[in-house]
C-alpha cells in the first residue's frame, strides 16, 4: 500500500508543479493524507472483522463438549478448550508451555506417543483430517480410555508462520457405559444373554492357547415361580438379587463369568478347567447355597436348582456349545428338580439342524415324505395280533428315515403337530378301508395325539367328519394320550374325552407311570386301555423295585376297569414276566419293530407272534 501511495503522490506532484506551481502542493498533500486515513480505517475494519471471526471460532471450541487442543511442532500448547483442560488435567498456566505428559495412543495392538504418531504421518495430516475410531488413550490418571481421535495439521499465519496440529477427541466412556447398561438385567444388574453372546466367542478363541477345557453352565431356580406365588413379586426379586450377589463372589474368586439370561435362568462360563468333576463340584456347591438362600419369619423356604452343562470339546463343537447347554438343562429338568446333566453327544445318533427341519416340514407334507409305520400289539394269552400302533416316520431325501423323537418335539413347539395329526388320521382311515375292501381281518389301530390337538376346537369335528367320509367303524380307531399331557386342573379335557367316547372310538392312557396324576383323577379318566411306560420295563428283569411297581400298576389298571398294555418288551424273559403279572397285551421289538404297511400286512396273514 505504501508503494501505491508514493507512486500516486509523485504523479500528482509532477502534474501540479507543471500546471499550478508550489502553492497547490499543499492542497495535494492534504488530499493524500485524507486518502491514507481512509485506507487506514479500511484496514483496521478488516483486522477487526478477522479478530471477531477468530473470537467466534474460539468460543465455538470453548463451548464444545469434545476436548480440543492445538499443539505446535515443539508440543507447545497454543490453545485448549475447557473440555480438554479437564480431560488432560492441564494446569492453569498451560498456554505457550509444553505438554508435560505426552499421551499414549493404542491403535490396533500397539501403544505409541501421540506426538510420535503425528510426526510419522504428518504428510497425511497436511492433506486431510484423519480420524482414528474406537482407539484407546493412556493418560497419567487413567489407562485405556476409549476414544475417537481426529487430527488436522495446518499452517498458523502469524509474525512467524509455523505448522501446528489441531487435535480433537471424542470420549466414548459414557457411550460404552450406556451400551453396557442396555445389556444388564433390570433387577439384578447382571449382564444378560445378549452380553453373553458377545463374550462367549472371545472365550472360544482362547481355547486353543491353553491345553485346558471350557464349560458353559446353565442354572435354573426350579421352584422360584411357586415361591413367588407364596411370598410375592418383591420378595422373590430379593431372592434373585441375593443369588446374584453369591454368583458375583464366585466370579471374583474363580475364572468364571456370570450372566442373568432371563427369568430364573443364569449362565456361567468357566475357563481353564481340566475335567468335568470340577464343574460338577462347583454346581453342587451352588445348589447347597440355593437350598439355604431364603428365610421368611424364621421359616426357610425350600429352593432347588437344576443345571445343564456342556464342556468343550467333550460336548461337541464350540459353535454348538451354548445350544447344547440348553439341551442339557432340558434333560436335567425332565428328571426332576435339583438335577445336573452334562451334554454328551450320542455319536450313533445323527445331529439335525432344527431350523432346517422346521423349514422343511411344510414342503415334506406336500412331497409325501411322511410315512405311517405300524407296530403290532399281541394278546398275552393267545400270542396273536389284536391291534397296532400307528407311528410316523419322516423319509427325508438327505437324512433318510428320521424318527419321531427328533421331529415330534419340534412340531409340538411350532404347532405343526396339529397338521401332522390330521395327516395320520386320514392315512390310517384310508388303510382301514383298504383292508376292509381286500378282506383283511381288521384290527384296531391306535393313533397318538397331543393335548394341543385335543384342545383345538375342530379336532372332535374333524374326527367325526373323517370317520363318516371314509365309512370306517369308530371301534377300529383308538387315540393314545400320554399321562404327562393329562392336567388334573384342566376340566375341558374331560369334556373332550366324553365327546370322543360318544363317537365310539377307544382311548388309551399312554406312558402310565411317567406322570404324577392322583388315583382319584385316574378314576375319572374314561379310558379303555392303560399302557405302562417302557422306562419302567427296561430293567425289569434285574430290578426288583421295578417289578413290584409294574405289578402294582397292572393291578391298578384292572381295578379301574381298563385292559393293560406293556410296551418295550425286548426278550422272552420280559414277556414271560409280564404274562405272569396278568398283563393283557404286549408290544415291543421282541415281537416286531414298527414296519411299513406292506410288511405289517404280512404279519396280519401270520397273525401269531414269536
């Protein structure tokens, strides 16, 4: 600007001297002074505007919750907002002083000083703002703080232009704490199953680093629901909290992680174990604690706990370990309260993907992959076939024949069992009609039904409709329902049984001895046959206790006016023993396994058994 003014002054002076002389030079000098004053005012306004802009940006950083600092290349602090002062715990006179303790940053697995990392990447920082997400920073007062780190390198214009580094930090501690709180049980404040699903894979990754085993243990407080009905919701929650405190002590003292998965269930993950004995010992210790967990008015409430255990590698692959733990708990609960079961895969039994089987059920029905097999039932006195039980087999294109113990529980859970029941009834009625037309000597065919089928509004109506459509005598059909499906407090079942009896079909009480129904309730059951659970018969030849129980059951069935069938007969000694007890009918592999219809027809021709 000074050069311009001098040039302008010289030209004007030259013109004035030529035209007007020295008198006018004074006027020109005044004009130049005015011009210079205007330029000065304009420059001052520009500087003021720039200062206001800088002040505005500084205030923006000052109110920001994200810690921000500007460092020179020599690590002098040129600026730090209040959030950064608190985060780095800077002293009051921090400006133009070097940062006393250089923070360490962990990117991937390596810790590195912040200034060293900037110098190694300064060319990249000049081109753009670089962000390092989900890293950790180590400060003098705390180690391993999760952050997002943003760095921009810029040239600071001043008397001496110099490079500086703008560093912004996003503290993720609150976000992580909030995320973890979402995975905590609202009552016990323990990690939930969602957190377990996140943690367990990391546990598997350590398996191969040590020559030890890993166990998952699913705990279930058996009768807490009953206790809740007695003492109330608030008191039962106190039991859960007290149990949680006990588990937390275990976590502190052992290599154990504990989770409150849902309801009355808790999951333990245990690392570095050598055998299942240590796990069982720990579970038994917890069971003892549960038994003495709660008192009310000096009266101790009876609590029990069941446990399912899976151990890698004994219980299968790590991928299925959690699923196998749930299967183990299911088996433990089937055997009663306070039981422990370790999942050991049956290598002779094919493992099926339940999800795939569920998806394939509907198309399997359309493709006629379900087939009805028949297992004959023999008269104990005449040794002749008097009836047969219809059993379903799934002839799978990939797995071959799948037995009911695999797919029936899955169908009961999904409700598909109702559609399967319709299929079996129709197939049996069709077959009965064929036997009638081809002059076979007809026998009663029994069909298994679940309580969920019986309680559907259309079941009785469908049975009546199908009997009429196929023109089959109702006396040739018998429905079997297991004792466990009988609910003494389910009044509607009696109504359904009465309607079935009115149609003329038979009713069998299946798996007798596996349930807990009272004698008074059995007296009201309108059954024709009582079938003793084969679990009681398996070891009957060598088990005196089972012999007494089965003999009493036979007498009980007869006293109730029902015929008695014993299933699970595997050899002649079992057959002879059952005959001596006065059983009416016998069924089992000793006589015949379940067979397709054409093989069963051959047996009908022979009529007599072994």
